[in-house]
């Protein structure tokens, strides 16, 4: 009897084992069929792991070369010198930068919807306090969230604008992806839609369109050299050379030019395409 009981228990255990194995295989197959797309989507979803290293133009050097303090620039019209900084520069000696001729500054405020510059207050207020006209910029990551969502985050964390003659419109820094594929996995049409969403949301909330910062190469590659922003958003061209070079379609002049990634001022070296009167006009709206 004990043998019979053992046999029954053994067979019952085997049956349960087979059922468990089959159930496991079924669940695994179901997960493969239903879960794989979600898994693939999650893997493709962008992430932000080193925002402190993502400053305006941080990816330009690797893709297009870099300029320096030795770059000779001969502007065709009056240009106003300025600079852009991020947390990478830490606490900036604004009085020194002002004494050396910087008249405006852009400060990184945010990236994606998860990062704010810990030095933003010192940089944004410090530049203002010495007399500079200043603005803030957002480092875009189009693969982490929508354009309107990132515009709202930017506005809520230092990206706002006021028509006071001292605050420049917020800038959208859209450049090579520091975390992966050049165009963040977006098609040209999707990228254009993303930028429009950001720009339109910023305009709806702040009453002005953002400045767009990029390079001609990135813009051509990732937007198909789209001309649909020229009527509303000033363009900030990054070109580390003795001239600003070719501009995106629709633009007949640049508003800002980042011409070197080091030089007289902390951070990147920039020109506004006009004198200080025109710079104040941009800050007034």
C-alpha cells in the first residue's frame, strides 16, 4: 500500500510538474507576444545620465570640430559679444566677464524634464546684476518626452520671459544626441513636429517664440533643412570658424552665432548680430 501511495503521489507530482512547466511556457510565450513591443519601446526610450556635461555645443566638437580663442572673426556688421554657460562653469566671475566685454549671457536652465542647473541662480542673477542682458536655454532630448512637455518644464524652472529689455527669449538647444543616435530616433517629420510643439507651447505661455540653437549640419540631417521656423524663431548658429557659414533654409541672417567653445569669457563665445540697441530690442519684444 505504501508503494501504491508513493506511486500515486509520484504520478500526481509529475503531472503537477508537467502542468507547471506547460503553464510557464504559456506565460513566457504570452509575454513574448504581448510584452515584446513594450520592452522594445522601453529600450528605445531615451534617458538622461550626464546632464551636467550637456552644455550648449557640447556635441559640436566631436561632430564638426571646434574653435578656440585663436579663431579670427571678421563680422560684416556691428556685433555684440557675449557668452553661454552651464553648471560646467560653476560659479562665474561675472564682474570679470563684464569688464572683458561680455554684454549678454545665456545660461542653461534645464534638460529633458528631470534636470535643473544647480548653479542657475548664481549665473542668471549674477549676469543680470553686473549689467548684462541675459536669457536661459533648455537642452532638448526629444526621445524622453514631448516638445510641449519640455517647454512647460523649462518655463517652470527659469525659462520664462518678460518684456523688460533685460531678459532674452528662452532658447531651445537642439543638437546631436549625447546619448545615442544623432536624431534621437526620430524621423525628420517627427523632429519638425517636436520642435514646433516646443516653440508653440513656449509662445502660448510666454508671448514670444524661443530662439533656436543648432548647427546647419544637424538641422539639415534631422529636420531635412526645414524652413518652417524662419518666420517666428530667431536662429542661433553654431559654427566654430571665421564665418558663420551656411544658414538653415528660410533664414537670411543669424541672430546669434556661437563661434568658439573657449576664449575670453567663461564657457562658449558668442556674438549677437547687431549692436546693443538691437539686443535690447530683442529683449523687449
